[in-house]
């Protein structure tokens, strides 16, 4: 590691564009100092992809700033405010309770990315929490976010992971850590809900001028991220459609690799359509449409198969905040919003079905392929067949392997043999479809037990080799070296992780 501050490049955190938002959308907030910070992991591959000089991030100056032991007086950190529905219940006052926005960094393509610290101490929105993060929760987000990136799914990314030298009290004392996170935007559906609530307060007050924080926020998002909407005569309706489409596509991509987010509250729904806030999320092993991992999701609200419905519910909450921008007539505005909201499920089904067709190696979709995929999924559920193993094995059969790679996964081989025979007759045999099939079916995912093994090794033995090995393999999950084959294997019964936790 380069520890010479004089050798560091210039600080790439250039400005704080969230200061252009209405004042109630953020609060000045200074990270808490840390005892003896050290850099655990720097995502140099990501910095290279972004065209950002890694030398500053690997310097003493960066370590001091990213650990909360110093601040840039010319670009002071803030915490973002938002509201939200949490498990369907309205929470008017939320916000970054353990995160500090340092500003934006410019990529080689001229785009700007947020740089945020997570686990960096209390803010005005901590609501009694300590604002800290455990090494376990930081490692989990680092691994899961990088797994999503390796799968080609839109996601926030982890730039670095720091140990703080402090202890964090949860059920027991845990080593503390800070995640340095990047994103196109940290604005959420909950951001619009806060702006809408603030507007309502102003409109009911005779002493305050009436203005629209929702409009300011919508204009900000359009200017920064959707400039193609600027000239539209229905740009706010188009914004709703754009956000909805991105969410529909994102949920389809999650489900096609067996991902369950676990806390799809409106304050965890990115306006940009990135996967954000990796808490009790997980990839399922055996195929179960009703699968839930989150320890706080007792009713299965955010189960694997409920994610599209919940996503549409969340987008409907966004639409409610934008109604006054659609049309001056309330009834007309509601009608216009409903028309756009009706686009969501067809868009999700289109994206999901197209992905499912690729996973099964078909070049088209018709009643026969739909019936066959439905029957195979039903047998997978009945026999609790591993989701990732099945599709990877099916791809291997398409590549020339024995049918037994698939049929051996099931209890009733006669039934599956007949289904595989139909599949062989229906699927395309061309190389282009085969390549598409492989690109839809990872050989390896961030399995819960492997993630937990890597975390335990680091926390209990200060051994980060399993973590770094998993990072390396997850960066290219569609090809795997034989020496890493064990990372493809489903857990033994005693290794199964049945519950995941948010880390707060």
C-alpha cells in the first residue's frame, strides 16, 4: 500500500451536487473519527473501469478522509433525508442514519458518480442508532454488490472497505468498518415522498410561500440523469414511466438469478434503477418461489415471487408524489398516472419472459416453450432442485454434455427425461443462442454459506483470503477455474443459511 501522502494524486471528490436541492433534502453532517483506520480492500478493477486514478484512494490523505478523521472544508459532507414506507407502514422521518455523502467523482467518460461512506457515524437521522457498521455487514454489502456487478445487473458498487479499529455493539462486540460506496444517484422513491410531505406542510401554512420541492427534485433528476426528457411536453409522466421501466427490468434481472432483496421499502428503491442497500438480501439455493431470508420479513412481503408486485406498489407511491405535475385537473392527473402505472407489469413480464427464454436456450417464445418452462420449474420446486445448478447443468447439456447432468438432479428421472427430450427438440442449436444461454446462466453465485464463511474467516481469524477469492470468482461468474469448483456447490444441510440480517 502507498502510505506516502505526497505521492497521492489529487483528491477526485470534486463537488456536492445535492446542495442544489431544496434545503430540507439534506443536512450538514460530519463523520465520526475512528480509532486506528486501515484499508482492507480497494476495488482497483472498478477504479480502472471508471478511469479514476487509484493512487489517491491508496494514500494516507484518502485514509484520513474516508475514515472520518478529516474533512474537506471546501466540500463538506452531508446526509440525505427521505421518508418511506417500511413494510407498508409510513415513516415520515427517515434519512441516512449511518452514511455521509462526500460528493461526486468524475469518470473518464465525463460522468459523475456519488461517493458515500456507510458506517461512518451518527447523523441527524440516526434515530437512536450508533451510526456504525460492523465488519460483517460491510463485507456482505461489498461481496453482494460486486456479485451483482459481475452478473451485469445494475447496482451500487463498493470502492473500498476500511477497518476502523473501533468496536461496534450489536448482540456482541464486533469489529467496526466503513464501506466506501459509489452510485449514479442515492435518490430514492422515499426522497420524493419527503419532498411531497414538505410541500403539503408549506401549502397548509399561511406564513410560508408556496413552492414545489417535488418539482425541484424531479427537475434535478431529469437534468442529471434523464436529459432526453427535457423537451418532452409530458416530461414528468415520462419520468414516472422511465423509473417504472427501470424497476421492472431490474426486478426481472434479480429474479432470473434467484436474488431476493429482502427490504424493498420505498426508501430502498433507487430512482435510477440500481440495486441499493444490501442488508438481508440473498441468492436462493433450492428453487422456491415463496423463499424469504430476511429475519425481519415475517409475513413474506418481499419473497422472491412477490418482488414484482411490491415494485409496482412502490412505483405507485412515487406516482402519488408527482400528481400535481401531471395536470392541473386532479381527476385528469390521476387518470394519466394510472395509464402509466399500467405499463409496469407488462414491462416486467416482457423482460422476465425474455430472460427465461434465454436461460432455457430457446430462440423464440410460444405456447410450447411456455408450457415446458412452466412444467420444468414446477418439478424443480417439487424436488427442491438448486436454481443455479439446474440452469448451469442445462447449459452444459446444451454445450454437449450428458442429459444425466440434469436428470440426476431430480427424484423422478422418467418425468424429467421426457421433459428434457421435449426441450432438446424445441431449443435452437445455433452458436449464437448457446452463447446467449451461457450469458444468462452463471456457474457461480454469492452463495449464502460461502459469503458467511468468508465473513467468519475475516472476523474471527483476520483471514481475508476467502473474501478475496470470492471477489475474484464473482467478478466473472459465467466461467470458473476448476480449482474454484467448490464455490459452485450448494450447501450441505448443516451449512445452510436460513436467515439473513440487516446489520444495523
